[in-house]
């Protein structure tokens, strides 16, 4: 009876050993396959295109000077009206024209010296702004602004407030196609890598879309925008 119990225990132990060995083999084999499955390649795809800006913001800045404050405000209003009339005559609508309150400087009230010999006590800066979608027309008007200069209006520039801005607001119209193009180019790079490494390209593991950037094509053509996006995609590889 005791001998039968020993035999049964031996058989049971042998079965457990064989089972554990088999499980270890299966788990080891699965781990190797999983490790192979985790082989990946990360690539980037670029989509880039030129787009025309669709909004122009044109600040027209001018200055006036006088020793009498009342006369100064009168000159500002007169010059502002001249500019508005000129713009409307050349096709800019009233709704596209705005102007800010003038910035007045009283030189006699300034704390630092060097102003006692100034010809005029008061100086003013006024900005008339054109906000328009008719970029071609506005750019043509810019070239003829000298007509107002001949009428005695002193235009100033070179400051941040006087810089013309060109905006591209139609990104959503081109975004789907550009994302598709960037992803396609990324896959082309991945396929080339897989081919060179004698591997097979698998499914996408992760993908991320970079931020869109909108910049002027060059400093001489700020109304032409360079729109750019880079997509990063990670693919599985297998032998």
C-alpha cells in the first residue's frame, strides 16, 4: 500500500514537472515573439505649401505738430479726413477703416531737458487702420500713398504699431489634405527603411501631429505664407 502511494506521488510530481517545463517553454516562446513584435521604426513626414494671405491689417501712421492744442486737434481731424477720403476713393469701404485716439506729447511738460528750443510745443501721432480682405487692392493703394504726402501729411513708420500684417485664416481648409500628405510621406520613408532592413512594415503603433506653422515666405513677400506641418509616426516591424 505504501509502495503504491510512493508510485502515485512520483507520477504526480513528474506530471507537475512536465507541466511547468511546458509552461516555461510556451511563456519563453511567447516572450520572444512579443519582443520581435515590438520592433519599431519612427519616421517623420513633412507637408508644406504656399498660401496667399486672406486679411491685411495696414496701419497708416502720421504726425502733426503745433504750439496750440486746439489747432493741433484740428490738423489731426483734417489729415484723418483726407486719408479716409483717399482710401474710399480707391475702393476701401468705410467699414474697413478705423482710427485710434491721437497720442499727444507736450514737450514743455516733459521732465528731461533738451526741449526748450523745440519749434512746436505739441506733437501728435495718429493711426488710421485698414482691415481688409482685398489684399491686392490694398497693396496697390500703398504704392500711391505719396499723393497724400504731397498734400502735407507727414507719414511715419519703422515702429511696431506701424507694421503691416498679413494673416492667413483659412488653415482649416487645407489642414486635412496636409495631414494626409504628411502621413503618406512618413509611410513612404518607413517602407524604404523596412525594405532596406529586409523587414516587413506593420501597423501604426503611435502617431502624433506636429503644430502647424504659418510664416512669411520671405521678407519681401509677407502676403505669401508658407504653411508647414510635420507628422511623427511609429510603425511595427517584423521579419
